[in-house]
C-alpha cells in the first residue's frame, strides 16, 4: 500500500471534502481525486460516498481510517524514538580492559559513559591482553585496551602509552641495572602467555638469560604483595608502582642493556563500523589513560 495515497485519503476523510483537502495539501483537486481512486482500485473498496456538502467515509473507509491513523501514529513514534536515540543513543557497548587498568579506569569510564548516554549500557570485561584480542576477534567486545598485541589488519590500533620496565624490590637496589643482572635475581612474574612476560622473555631468551622464577602469579596486586613480603623481586611497567600500598619502602631500578618498554594499545575491529557509543568510549579511554597512566620519571 502506498503510504502517500493513504495520507491523501486521511486528509480527505478529515476534511470531509476533496476541495478543502486539496487546498490543505497544496495540490489540485483532480490530482487528489485520482490518487484516492487509485487507492480504491488497489483495495477493491469504495472509500467515500458523495453528499451534498462534500464526502463521507463508507464503512470500509471508516475502517481504513482507523488503520491509517494507527499506522501514522506508529510512524510518528518511530520518528520521535529516532530523534531521542540521536540525542541519547540506546544499546550496549562492551569494553575489554586488562586487570591493572580496569582497577583504575572502570569507575571513571562508566561514570562518564552513563552521564553522556543514560539510555545505553556498558559492560566491562577484564582479561589478559591475549584473551581480549580473542574476544575482539570473536565480536564479544567492541573496544579494548591491550598490552603489546601483535599487529593485525583486523584491528585499528593506536598506541596510547609506552612504559619502561623496571625491577621492583624491597631490598636496596642501584638506580640502574643491566638485564643480565636482573635475570640473576629471584623473581615472581605472571605466567605465560601474559604480554609482560612475553616482552621480558623476548629480550632474555636470545641472550641466553634464563629467569630465576620463584613463583608465577597473574595478578599484579598479588605479585606486589609477594614483593612486599620479601619473597622475590619482580619486573613490571613503571606505572604499576602506583598500586603499591604496603608500608615497606619500595625500591625501583631502571633496566638497561637493553632498556625495555611495553605498549598500551587502543584497538577496535576494522570490520565493524564505528558508532557514536564506540567513538565516545575510545575518546574517553585516551583521556583517562593520559590522566592516570603517564609513567612517572625514574
């Protein structure tokens, strides 16, 4: 059914006259009559009876008028809904964050998102960078922050931060240490395939420097608690020392020969179009990372 003809029919029914309806629609009466006739032929029903003062809807016309009003009411509600969505989009966005970042960023990110899009919902999924990459590929998350992901044509990747890796201990340390000397110290480190562990071993293995591992623990906070007890030292990005909440004095040594830096990358899938929600979250993540995770000077 042609909705424009249906609009013409409603105009005639409400005006009770072809001439008045034509004037309101800014069209000629013959053209309007022709459109209504075509609608009657399409439906196989007479829609109007002529009277001395104009036209009156037939029984079929009265029934169609009720349907037409319902159709146009739904159309108006759809237009209003679309305008509201443009002003305040609905929907769900899932963000993937490594645990160290999630602990600091999640509350600020959700607070910003909810203030900007009160009708939308955000889900934050925490995981190691290798898992976040898998979830991004599978479509389970829409935007992710990852440490040192391999390049991929399936993502748009933007480096937000590069942090130097440092040795952390409660024992006295020189200000700078060679990687060869770091490898001789008892260490507690995340287990593979953690991005930090992989980055460290990319430099130690080719040099024949096996790590002296006391334990493998994936939680950064637990790693720091073991360091605080003097069980072992650890190698972490410099920004991780902000998570140190223990009374013991913390000692930090810059690692050199070679120096190592990790990369924090903002990634979105290239196959999925950006939305207003995802663009806003990407912008918010850039700002929050800049505010919270710029590495302090050694």
